[in-house]
C-alpha cells in the first residue's frame, strides 16, 4: 500500500495566491518610506520582488534516490483482519526546491486521484509498504510518480502566472505609495 499524506490537496492554491495579491499594497506601504523616494520605481520594485515572488516547486525527477528494505509490515487479510508479515518498504525520493507548503495547496485543475507522499527536508518521497510483489509495487510507484509530475506542473503554471504579473502589481502600488508620501511631505512646513 502507498503510504504518506495526500499531496496538493489541503488548501486552495488560488486562494493562497489571491491573498498574496491582496497583501501587495500593505507590503509596499510597510516597506517603502520617504527614504526610498530618491530611488526610481523600478529599483524599488526590484527590491520588493525578491520577497514577493512565490516561486514554483521544482522537482528533480531525473535523479531519484531509491530504497528497498525488508521489514515487518501490517497488511489486511480477508479472514483474520490485520496481520503482520515479512514484507518490504520501497521508496523513491526526489529532491526539490521551492516552498514546501505548496505541496499542501490544490491547483485549480485537479482530479480525484492526487499523489500521496512524504515531504520534508527538500525531498518528496513516494513510499510503498506491503507484500513483496515487484510488478505491483513498480506500477503503484510509477502511478504515484505520474500524478506527482502532473500536479507539480499544474501548480507551477499557476504560481508562474502569479509571479509574472507581480511586477506590474508592485509597480502600481509603488506609484501610489510614492504619491501618498509626496502628499505627506507637503505637511512638513505647516
């Protein structure tokens, strides 16, 4: 049986990205002071982009780490219920870069068969525990890998689209903040 958490399912990626967009104005207001007025808007936007980009998950599917271990595993038997047998634990792990939290967020395009895995410390692992049936295990892991690729690509499309429009949103917020700071500076001589 494949073990691990359901990936790309807990929350909504679009809701998360929408919240990021809604926070642009307050981020600019909080971080842009009158000291920044001597910089041009593009320089300010460039500085703020570093913190503002979400950045998609990039999974290295070309260099997996594989592990096969004999171990006692619990399986369900139709007659006796749950039993412990000599079985295997098989894992295929991929390193990734990007925000680990994105593995919890469901993209707009999804189906009812998201991947299951274990995420942590820059790796996502597809893990099987059960009877030693090589053909079944290979198929189950391959199916999970296929779903992981599909969901990671769907997530990447949404995150990249968000990150591409971020400079325009930031520039507009910087222009509004520059104007507001200019108006405030007119009060310095009252």
